[in-house]
C-alpha cells in the first residue's frame, strides 16, 4: 500500500447515515434502507472529494472482544443487548438498522470495495493494523475520537471526522489535536484512558478530566512518566492527584491494552484498490432492484468510473 489509503470505520458511518437519512427512504417492499443509501452517498462523496487510491471498509467482527472485557469488565457493558457464551455479545442496535447491515455488506462485496473484519477484533484494530502497515498517506474516516491516537503528521496519517454528514469533515492532524486536547496523536490514547469515557465504559482516574490529563502529560511526558511520578515523593503532584493516581494503579496497568488499538491483527489478503466498476454486476443489479438503491448507487458507480 503505497498510494493514498482510505480506511472506513464502517459501523460508525452507517450509524451516522441511519440517523442522518429519514427512515422514509425505503425499498420497494417497504423495508427502510436509509442506512444503506446514506452509506453509499457517504462513500461517493469521500471518493469524489479525497480521491483515494485504495479503500477498505473496516468491520466490527467483534464489537466487544473478550480479551478487552477480561481486562476491564465494564468495557462497553452498557451497550450489551444480549450476552452469548463462546460468541460475541449482541450490541444494542435500532430495530430497523440491524436488517440493513447484511445488505450493506452484500452491496460493498458486489461493488468490489474491500471489506475486512477479523474474528476477535474491532474495526478500530483492523484500521490500526492497516495503518501500521501502510507505506503511503492514510485517511481514516470515523466518527469515533478513539482513532485520533493514530494521527501522525510525519507519516501523513489523519482522521477525517464527520461534523455533519460527510460533506463537512474535520481534517484532523496533530495541529488540530494539540489545539483541542493539548496532545499529539501519540499522546491521545493516554489522555483518553486518564480522562475515561463513559460511552465505552472506561472509568478513567477519579478527579482527572481532560484538562488535568493534558497537564499531567505535558509535565511527565506519557502515562509511564505519570505513574512513575505518582510513586516519587519528589514529583510535582498535589497530594490529591498522587492519591488518586495511586488508587487507580490497577486500572492504569491494564487500560493501555484496552484503549490502544491493536496493530498486529492477522489481516486477510485482499485487493484494496478502488474498483473501476462492480466486481459482480449481476449481483449488484439484483441488489439495486430488490432494495431500491436508485440514485445513491448510480452516483457512486459514476464516481468510481470517473475516478479511473
């Protein structure tokens, strides 16, 4: 991968499409297809505006991996709809969105857009591994700030964060991160685990918010430096900060592995090139007819053809 690689946090984008496109957008049989058509519109706009050479739709094969839960049991616990033994837990998803996900997968496959999910890993981990392996610049498209940890100006890695649809994207580089959070990409994971994140069930360190976390990182460099300072009576910490960091020791010992994306996922061998046209025209035609994909699909096909 030496050209410009675009990695889609697919679930993040189809959730946004689902809530951004009215559910009055339906297939001929009355089934809502707002997430399907919205995602196709997103991909069309992204390819048109940012002209990637390679494109991968990264999937959550396991949205709540057991190895993360084993380390922090509260990880995403409030989003579990149903627990399963020996299989991924079921996530709370709107009733009319769940049936659209297999359609999205079928359409991406018929188009020939690489789609990668790996058992035991989240899409974030797939994105982290593709990013680690890339030789050229990388655009990560996500509505999840967790992936800010991958931003790296030296390697041309940035996050395209949708502010409104995908027509308005925040092009997140290290300057943006330093202005908003006081850290660069390398420091963002440490800031996130110190601050905590209720949406992911991460408790953080009591009494340490975003600004305090940024100050601690500026003072001591990274999480390891902060933990060492908490054990050093000469370090410049308030008594309350020292106590809270010490009490959070067990959490701080495991949180990095939970919060930092994996970079060693066993990725399958896939063709990541942006397709010129559909891989399976007959299947795509059938999907378009059954689900009423109309203009959304035609616009994307035109953009892919013009791209080449």
